[in-house]
C-alpha cells in the first residue's frame, strides 16, 4: 500500500468512527484506556473531546500529558493508533465548540460548568494497521 492510499483509508476510518479509545498513563505506571466520543477533529492529527474536570483522566493528564488514541474497523481488520499529547482546555470558545444540549446530563450548569473541560489531542506519530500489514508515519 502506498502512502496516499493509506492516508485515504486513515481519513475514512477517522470519519466513520463514532468512538475512539483514549489511552493515558496512570499514576501507578500502567496504561489506562477509556472510550471517548469522536466529537471534533481536523484531519487525522487534531482531536477534541468533552470530559469532566474532576475525572481520573484529567488528573492523569495533568501529571503526564502523553497519550494515544485508537480507532478500529472490526469488519475490515483495520486500526489506527495515534500517539501525541493532550492539552486540557477550559476556555469558553473550546467549550462552545463541542457543546450540545445532550451534554447537560453531565454538565447541568451548561457551558460554564466548572466540571466541563475539553481535551485537545495533537498527534505526533501514527501506525495504521491494514489486515496483516502496517505503516508507521510521523506527523508534522
């Protein structure tokens, strides 16, 4: 598979994935995985997620902002792992960008709820798995 075909398939996988697995580094040195909603992204290198400020994930990311996200297409045996860093955003613009009325269940005070944060993941490198082959790539 050439690089352009891989990028086309990667973008399709990112677009079609409703959920993403987010991996962070736990306090005990072991990885922790959590399912996140694919709320917003730009290409395959920038992703935003809504989360609770009081969550274990935010606590872990304050100590170590390195993370990975993983996408899977079970039908075609494809997967994408992206490795990068996460920023914890609490500015009103970031909150508004992801806000939907369905989030009121989690954040009853709305957009200005102090327990509402946005995680901004920036990918640095990736690995695309396609059947029995894989491609490792850097992201600038």
